C-alpha cells in the first residue's frame, strides 16, 4: 500500500508552523530554510535560544539613530561620530547604514559619514526633501568639512542623487570626490566585496558635474 505524503504546508505542530512562518519573513529565507532553522532552534539549548531572542528584542528596543550622521547607534552619537580618532574633515555620503558597515569592513576609510536614508527617485515619488540632503548641507556649511566623498551605488537613482548633491556643494568651499568605478554600474554598495570596495574608497577621484570621472 502506497504511503500518502503530506503537503509541504503541513507541520507536526502549530508552534513549529508559526516559527517557520516568522523565520521565512527574513530576506532570502524560504520555507525550507526556515524549517531547518526552526528545527535547529528546537534542538538548541534553552539558554542559547533565550540569548538569541533577547538579542532580537534589544535590537528593536535599544537601537536608535545617530543625531549627527544617521548611523545606527545606542546613544545620541554613534561610535564613529564620537571618536576622536576619526578625520572629521572628510565626510562620506552613503545611501543607508548598511553601506557604512560595508565600508568600515574594508578598514580603508577613517573619515566620518552622512546617511541620506534613500535616493532621489522621481518615479517613486522621492524628491530631495524626502532624504537627508539639507542636514548634509548644514554639516558642510559649518566649515569643518574639506572633502565630501560620494559613496553611492552606481544606479540611475544613485547618479541622480550624486549629481543633485554635487550641484549644491559647488557653492561650498569643499572638494567633491566619488569612489572609483571598481563597483560595477548598477551594483549595490553593500554587496561589493571588501577588497574591491576598499580600493574604490582609497582610489576615489574628483567628481565632475556632468557625471564623468576624470
């Protein structure tokens, strides 16, 4: 007699099914991987699972954003802005805090950052006033910044945003540079490998308003 197989949506218990549904909400995690993770957690030590759960809760309850640059922080100032070892005269503009993590992992940059929180995208209704461009200008106008580095993904939205910011910065007494095109056109900064990204930030070149690099 042939054994009837259960549908993939059937789980031994509702508890496991709920766990799989929640885990599968993570980016890149499908139902099969979520099931393996749920079963791993089921077999893991109680203390280990509780530490993991507490870390996730604290991620939401203790995390805030730096009042200066917009980076992830547990205090009003992030570790980078609060550090006396960083070069405050070099300001690197990024789309999001994931890009800061990627750049920091290269170990090739010692300046500070500014998180835009998005990119200009007319098709999606995102204009200059919807991202943190004015706070960037406020920081530059204080006069401490001598160089602004555009470390924005080489996409149409990224190039549009960099072009717009560069037009505003032309009125300020600062050098404007852009990371070298070791990053492929259309590529997202956070997914670049550390060596390529490190070379791109070290070998940055002057930014020209027409979008071409010298």
